[in-house]
């Protein structure tokens, strides 16, 4: 390739050959130092209008009109600012390592689309000093179905971690735990816990169910009336009805016989 070299001064004033190809000093009033009019684009590190097999040291700013393709590493001693989008890596074998702190919000561009971690690649501990806004929570594989209002019922609970850990190992089913879910205090519902109202009254459900006091032994345990233990057995109580009826019949016969 041939090219013309045009200089405004003599060659000896413009270039000095001292172990360097060319050393130039710009004189006052010169608009261009080196100007290459060839428009060949670069598609690799061996193509373009300027090709060098060595490094390039630049003491001032560099403005690139199109793309910048670097085959090696990029190191900046100052700040890096991007006015467009950034893509880091082209495979999951690449890494992004932060040696600095994050000094801004981290907000996704598309709502409700991207995850933070995965089922096989999880973040470790989460430290939050604020409010966590989540639509649902799963703890160790189990989904929490209680609403916020239901969880707020724990407000004021004085149980400590050891007390709450007592729940670990509870084998009661949902149906069994719902035994405590009654319509109103003082109403004894079928298959539910018996409770009393504020006055201590209990109203049993009207139906065919029996009220069985299994501990009643007509001696030391069982049914009390007004605080006094009933010492009669069911058979004794049933006999009272029979004896009363017999007495009434005998009295009626005696009156009839005069």
C-alpha cells in the first residue's frame, strides 16, 4: 500500500528518529496531528485502517464512533458509566463478582418475572431492617396459608422460642385442631371442645348425642351438683324413679280400699 505524507514544516522539525518510528510535536495553529482518511472498518484486531501489533499508549481521551470490541480484559482506574443496557456473560459458567458495596436500589425492569436464586442455587442468610412485602411464604417446603390478619392474632403472645418449638412434633390433624373452633362460647357443639360463657353456663346441642361422664364412680370422682359429688350410681338413680312410682301406686290403692 502506498500513501502520501504531507507536513507543514520540514521533516527534521516534525519527526526525530531516536529508537522510535516517529516523535512529533504539534505546533500552534495546527488543527490535525495525524489524520487517516481510510474508512476501512475493523472486524478483528488485525483489520481496519490502522493496525498495530504492539500496544497503544494514549495520554488523553478517546472517542469511539461505533463499537468497541476487546479480546482481553478491561481495567479502569476510574469510574465506568453506561448510558445503555449492560449484559454480563453469555453462559452460567461466567461470574459477576462485586468487590464494592451497592449504593442504590435494585429494581427489576419487568414486574413479577425474575427470581432471586433458585431451588438448587439458593442465597444464604437474608438480613432485612425494614418491611418485607411478599405475596406468599413457603418455609422449608411447606406453604403458609394463614392470612396476615390470622397471623396478627399472635400479637401479644408471650411465648418464647422454646414455647413455640413445642409445636414441633405435634401430630394432631387439622380436623383435631379445629375442635377448638366453636361458633360461640358457652355452646357445646358436636365433636368440639366444651366451653363456657362469661357466666360459666354451658348449653348442649339439642340432638341425639349422649353426655357421658366416664369418670363417675359414685364415690370419689364424677358428677357434682352445686359442688357436691353425686354418690349414687346411674342404676341407683334409675331405681329412685321406679321406687317413687311403686310408692305412688301403693298409696293410691290404700286410698281406694279405704
